[in-house]
C-alpha cells in the first residue's frame, strides 16, 4: 500500500524542488546519519537517512524516498516500530503533542461492573500487545469494554465511529464514565481535546493535522475502516494502541488484511449463537411467506421478462456479462445509443420489480396482524427503502428514522420509544448498527440486503438480555420473487438459521 502522504489526493503535501546532489546523495548511500524524525501531514519524515540504513537497519518498514523534500517517508502508523528499529539516538519530533495531551486526570464514575466475558475480552486485548480487534455480538457491551480499556490507558484517546449519531452517543458515555467533556470532530464541530470522538470521514480528512496527538485510537464498527479512503484514518495516526470493535468482521480476505495491517489481528471473538441465553437473550426467527395479488403478480412477470430478455441478449454478445455491468452500458449512450436505451429500460424494470417486492399489499396486512399480536410491547420495523419506511409511518401513524433526520428529531423519537410514548419505530438502515436502543424483544424485517452483516446487525437490535424473555425476529418475504433468494443468502450464516 503506498504511503498516504504521497498520494495524489493529499493537497497539503508540499512539493519542493530538491537540489540534484541531495537526491543523489540519499539514493547513493553516502556516509551520514539520521538527523531527526518528524510528523508531517500524516507521514513520518526521516532526514539524513541513507539507502543502506533504510534497506538494512530499517527493513520491514515501508519507507519511500521523497525526492521533493529530500527525505524518506512512511505512514505515521509505523511510528512505534520505527522508533524501535532506529539505529542510533535520533532527535524524535513525532509525538510532541502527546506529552501535553497525555497529562490527563480521569475519574472512574461508572456504576457497573464488567461481566466475566467482558473482562476476558479486556485481558485478550492487553495480552495481544494492545493492538487488534474484538469481535462481539451487538448487545454484549463493546462500548463498556472500550471504556474500561480507555480508563486503564489513562491518556489521550481518539474514538472513531461511522456516523454522527454514534459520535454524540460516545461523547455522552465518556462523560458519564469519566466526567470528561470529550472533544468532537465532525458534524460542523472541530474541538480537539485529549479525549475526542470523530467520524470515519472526518478522521480521514483531519488526521494529517491531528494524527500525532493521540496515543490510543478506538475504531467502533471497525469493518467500516477497510476501504481505501477510510483506512487512511488509521495509517496517518501514530497511536501505538489500536482497538477495533465489531460484531461483523469482513469475510473478504483483502479487507480483513487491511484491518490486520492498520489495527491488528482478531484477539477475541464471540458469536451470537454462543452468547444467546447467557449474555444475550434467547431468540427465534420466524419466516412469514406472503403472496402478491393477481395484479401485482402479472406486473411482476412482465418486468421480469424485460430483465431476463436483456440479460439473455447481452450474454449472446459477451458470455462474461453480469448484471452489475449494466450501468456501464447505460453510460455508453453516445457510442451505442440503442444498447444503452435497452439497458436503461432493463434497469427501470429491475427497480420496478424491487418496488413491488418491497411494497406488496400483503406485507402491510401481515404487519398490521403482527402489531396486533404484539400490542403493548415495543416493536422495531426494518425496511429496505426510505419510501417503504415513510409509507408504514403514514399508514400506522408511527415515527420513522432515516439517515437524513436531524439530530434533535432522532433523539426525540428514540427517547419517546424508550418511554413507551411510541409503540413502534420504523427505520431503513439507520438503526442497523451502533445506535443504542431501549430493550426491545420484537423486530420485523420487511426488506433489505442479502448481506449476512446486515442480517446479524438487525438481529442484534433485539438481543439485549433485559428481563430474560425470548426475542423474536420476523422476516416477511414475498413468495416467487427475488426476496426469497435474498432471504436464503442471509440464512447461510449460522446465526440466522433458527
């Protein structure tokens, strides 16, 4: 992976003209010693290092020659390893901010004690050189474990989360546990403190300037870090202590390798199946099959025929064609207008099919029956689109939470749901992960992805132990449609086979 600070999109990396003799001296290996190491725009700069030192004494650290600045560079995350391998005493200007940031006085204000399984996760992290992933189901207290580790660390910490709701949630929990008003970086706020909370996108943007201020970094829902852009949030930080929290680590080996490099290996893992009945509630998954009306079924078959005929013709032209390639064809309107128009028609038919699956009349009738069955108990409804969420909200006069809802609106709905003011809460994806919910034992899934990750996250919303009663997740699918295949894909995960 190339050095983050040398990538084309890094606008703040200064490009200087280096005297030719300086560049040649660095590459030649003339006798000289490293004068100093400093932090610059998410990278470490080594001044005065020769090629012999880089190749022999600093082997294993991906240092690259930057002829623009007459130095060698590597991503800031290599700071701890670099300091160990430096061949001689060197002026170390990397963590100047940390000295002042680490002078913290944290008070443990918690009123809870960690369970045995939580203490086991803490011990595994500390014995794993305090660098790695803890994989725990939703509802088992990942945040509680992280705060325990933050208190034990007792120094500067940056917590990175996927969405702004979680940023404020973490801020509140840190204040409750330590009495510290943590800094916030994101959602229009830029207040950097010794303990701060930010989002993944804000971290990737601001890490070139704050990457040398924290000695510990916590990645909540760490599977979000595996992308090329977001992983720079880890690469540009010098923090030697790295904690990743997730219920659903990537199954793709390449993405898991990115997490291994940027955060560390999996140090502790627990499945929902193992936790059910112990730290989580016992649960059952009920699958309810519904049918389309005659009109919906006729329309669905017409649309399916359009999609099938288009795919057939494309595979006659190119036997490697996959449906995912259709958008490339629609974009070729100038070079092949007829084929592009056919592709556009197929895409529109595909989306219309999904709409029929998502908004089938039978789903609404089934939903009404389930509401009656669980009257007096809180229920969460998960949909596959914002349109369906709004449709349910309007028909049953219940609140729906969408990704673009304002912070005040979200807090009001969640507080009202917790207080019993709202018996039902409807959401598309905004409640799939992270956001703390009151104890709920019933969830209804009316649509969504085939992803096992989303399935597990949604199940986890109803598995908090609470009063010990059993949790139920209803999965409503339309027979003889693509929803059946998506449901089967979700059931390939052992957790979902109940």
